C-alpha cells in the first residue's frame, strides 16, 4: 500500500511536533526512520496508526485521503504499529490478547497460528500465561506476532529489537525482507541503532526538530546520519567514555543467594561488588536479569543465603530499608512501575525530593528538566511524554544519595546523543563511589560501559567475566546456550 503524507503539521500547544512534512512511502520497501528524541518520529507514526490527528495536512492511502483515522479504522485499512510500550491488556492471558482484534476463527485454529508464529521466531509465549507476568520485551514479541497474523499492509516497528537475541533479530529481519519483497508490504523501522538501519533498510528518513531533513537511499554512512540527526553541535557523539576506577572495599556481597520470583527461582548466586564498579547483565528477556535486579532492590524475596550491603544483612528486610540505604531501582516498564501517568513533571520532582520542597523547591524541576534535556513543560503529565522523555524523567528522579543503582535498559528509547548524556551522568555517579548494575538488550552498550559482565541462560548465571575477556559475539552465543559456561 502506498502511503503519502501531505503538508503534515502537528502542534501540542507551543510544541511543534511535526512541521510541513511531505513524504511518500512505497509498497515493497523497508524504510528506516531516524531522529533524535523529540524529532517527531513517534508523532508522525501515531498519526499514521490513527492514535492522533494532524493539526493540518492529510494522509493518503493508495491516493485516497484517509480522513478521521482512529486505531480501529487504520488497522482495518492495513496499518499496524508495534509500540515501544506495548498496547495490551495485562489482566488477560497471552491467547486472549492475541485473539483481540485478530482474525475470527475457532480457538483451536487460533492457538495453532499463535504457536506456529512463535516457533518461527523461537519466542516462548505460553498461551495461558498472564501478560502482566511478561517482560516488556516479551509483550513486544506478542504484539508483533498479532500484527503479523493480521497480515497488515503497512507495518511500523518502534525499537523492535529490544529484548531479543541476535538469532531472533536475524529471523525478524529475514521476515521483514520477505514481507516487503514477496508480499509488497511497506515496512517502517523506527530505531536509534544505526547498524541495524544499515543492515535492514533500503531507504532512510531523517527528522530533526519536527521537520523532514533527508530521505536517503542505501548504502548509508553512519557519520552522515548522525550529523543529519543531531547537527554539527553533536560531532562528539560516539567518543569512548572512560570507566571509573574501582574502590578497594566490597560493599555488596551475595553469598549462595536464592531469589524467589513469581515464575521462577534464581539459585546459588554469589557476587561481590565494589564502589565505582559497573556490572552489565546480558541475557534474553525472562532469563533472570530482571529477578536479580529486583532482588537487589528488595522487590523479590530472598529464599536463602546472605545479601550483605555495607556490612549489614538485608535478606528479609522491607523495600523501604533498601531505599533508605541508598539502593535505587529503575524499571523498564516506565508508566506501569516507574512513574505516575497522570501526575505532572513538577509533582514527580516534589514526590522524589521532599526535602527540597521549601523556599527554593520550585527551582528543582527546572534544574532537572534542563540537566536531562526533557522536552516538556512543568505541567506536562508523564503519560503525555514521549518514551525517550519518560526515560529521562526517571533518570532525573534518581536520589542524589544513591549508592547502588539498579537499572533495566538505562538508555531504552533514547537517541545516541541522549544516551551519551545519560552515560556521562551514570559514570559521574560511579566516580563518586556509587556502583551500577544494569541490564541491556544492546550488547555493544554492555561491552562499552561494564567492568564485568554476567551472562544469563536458562534462568541461570552461566558466565561472570571481565569485559575485556568477552566479545559481543561470544556474549551472544552464551545467551543462546551455544557457548561454554564459565
């Protein structure tokens, strides 16, 4: 299906999200959509999927103006979008979510389609499991299968490789190529990973500050794309940032710890962490990284063993005790577990820093917004922020006295420049003797910033290695159960 954007403008009060965009997407092509956070990528795609309306201009499908688009009408016309934060029903199970809005067939046939699609990508999605028990990555996998089952003509993928293995990514890309070539689908791939754009996409569209600045044919040059996305003021993006020096004392110790999760247990965990240390967690979604982070934050129960922080035993202690000790957890599910969707930015800062609500308290939100480049007004609700700005808000709310940072996907949804800024902030905290343990679906990010790496497979820690002794390819093999556990 041919899609045409004609003079598209979208305003949110004083914010100009899209300005005069004229763009044509042809069937049978795979497009990469690039731009820094706030460039207008998500807004443009949400208009295509019917979740918001243009302030001016129109969208045409095969030459016909599509007036009054809403999500249901857009889907019926063949437009499907996989969002960074999946639009699903957590209280329902996997089968029920797959069935909603899908093809109307008997239960047996629908279960067969779900299993067949899951097996194609090696996604483990038991039909009866509640969606509320899935990770963000697994929820994205489910929504992708549902869209593929519907046979959409235009498929928009927003950061679809979060939480999947290298093998799964290769199968996903092969399917995207087949859908475009053999079935004439239009694919729009929204990402911040330039290497994936170079690998998959035939054309790239670059937005900057709400405007279309380039539409380029393959092959692409990363330096050229970065300059188009960020401008000359960001020429330093990509420079290596030095890891902090490690402290001598081991202030976090786990001795034969067993962590009890809702779906599984992690056993026999023994670790030692020093101030300033950065520990990266690599593994497919649902293999234990999330449970380890939650256990260290006091959100998962210690079944046995000793969890010692700064000389004091913490197993069996309440979550508040962990917080008071300077342990802070940042979840991947931003709106569900990290923010209050309907509270404003200023209300979030006041809740996070009650000690600064006095005479100068009004300056704190302004300082946080400026420091983390959050593109919103003080009165903006968390729900109204883009995914990248939600992530920046979470990072801005980390207490100043934090000594152990526990982060799921710290740069999820952030562009290269914002990711660089975030890591500068995190590394600065570690240089002041905080320790950092983080999970990431980006193995290059783990390689670039960690002192050590824990690799998870089959819900076990199968490797604990210094980062200099572990390459990205070997990391991927271990995650897939194809390497030698050490």
